[in-house]
C-alpha cells in the first residue's frame, strides 16, 4: 500500500513534485490528497512538475481526480484525491547540455 501524499495550500510544489516522483519511481502509483482550492492548486502544479522529472526517467504519468470524505479533527471534510499512475514508458531522455549565452564584446568607451 502506498501512503497518501497530503498537500496544503502552503506546500512547496517542487517539494511535493519530488515526493510524487519518488513514489512513482518505486511503486508506479501515487495518491495525492488536498482539501481546499489552494491545496488542490499546489497539488496539480506538483503533478505537472513531477511529470517533467519523470520524463527524464522514461516514465509518463496521468492523474485521475476523485472526491473522498476524510475525517479532520472529528469533522468530515470533502477532499480531492488525485490518483497518479504511469501510463507509458519510453527510453529515458538524455540530459541536454545547456548552451552558454554568447558573451557580448566589451562596450566601446564614448568618453574622450
């Protein structure tokens, strides 16, 4: 069983993306849960970022959103659960070297 990754509105999307990518690499499936619009926003951004991380490993993912009822401090709340699965594999993309920006020539001095 895979632990659910819980996201809040204050979660850093890149950190959540790293967690999602790690779980996907190990289990080929992840569950992400968020309560509230801000948390759902961070979760969706994290999944998009994780997709880029996993592309380097030759994995493509998709997510299916569902509603679930969860207990938060004795109160029932509706959460969005995002089920993330590997949909296909392909040869890993090689790291492409970053091109260096050309260095401009020194500016000519206009003072005399």
